[in-house]
C-alpha cells in the first residue's frame, strides 16, 4: 500500500506520516503541485491512492486531479479543501476526486476515509474466463470482481471507484428510489452529516460518462433522490 500525498504544509505531512506508519502504509510526500503531478506520471503504477491538496505552489489540485484522471480512471483520489469552500469541493468531485476532507482535519479522519475508499476500490481482480455478472439488467452488465461495466453493449472503462460503486448500488435495485442520505451511507460507507452535494456532484459526472454509451439510465425523482431504470429509452 503506497500513498502519494501532495501537500505543501510540511508540518502536516510529518504528522500524517506518523499515522501512515502506524497503518504500515508506505508514503511519498511532495510539497509542490507540478512536482507532485510529475512524480505520479513518472510511476503511476507505484501508487495505490493519492491525497491531494487544493491549493499548491505552481499547480493547483483541480488541475492535478484532472491530469491524473487522464492517466487513470481507477486510482482513488482524496482532495483536501479549506473549510467553507463548497464550490471548490464540488468542482473537485466533478473533475474526478472520489472524496474530500476539509481542513483542519484529524489525521484519524483521513485514515478512516482512506480505509473506506480502499475497501471498495481494491476488489480482487482475479476474475476467470466466463465469470458471471452480478448485475444483469436489460441494458447493463456489471461485475464487481473485475470492475467491468457494459452498457448498451459497449464497455465502459473510465469510471472512478466511487462512480462504479454508485452505479452498482443503484443498478442492484432497479427502479428503487434512493435518497441522497441513503446513498451517502451505502456508497461512502460513513456519515457525511447531510452533505448531499457530494452525491449530486458524483451523479452529474457519472451521467456524463453513461451518456456516451446511449440513453440515460439514472433518473432524478424530484424531492426524493435518484433511481436506476433502463427499461425505457430516455433522452
């Protein structure tokens, strides 16, 4: 387990490193945005997760997140944002971050968020030939073991870990309406204390990707939440 943390506050990094060591996690700390991105791009397979500050010297976290997503749609990314910067948090989620932690934060909170992401992102990839799909609807097939998604007979390879889990949760109960609070508990695996914009930002990005394969299958139920339905052709 190797974490890349791009954060310009060296004292914060020193504190976080102690908690990572307790978990027996290897870590690399970079204090400059441009250097941090280059470190990832030089060895993308070396890292299992990225923790990324929003405000950094030379290159901001939004730009870094976007560039990392061009390289990998699957590596989990946690973004660190300043308190009360709602627009930055939403933008971060929209460009591909899986989660965010607001500053100031407890190191234990960050460790808990990392564990939550890894529980879902690091599924076994030892699927065998002829493996069955756990979800098969009219137009969608999903395999949680191999993280394979087929929608309208086309492979969908660019989902982030959180986007996959969100789609899996909705499609596992077709036409059932999930409230935002339920999706926070089921997909994020911990309480967000009513921070519903997290769900809306991920739904927006997920819909954009699904639309590339055909008609939209995630529907809004106004005043309630969201549901998956691929029984009709919906524009």
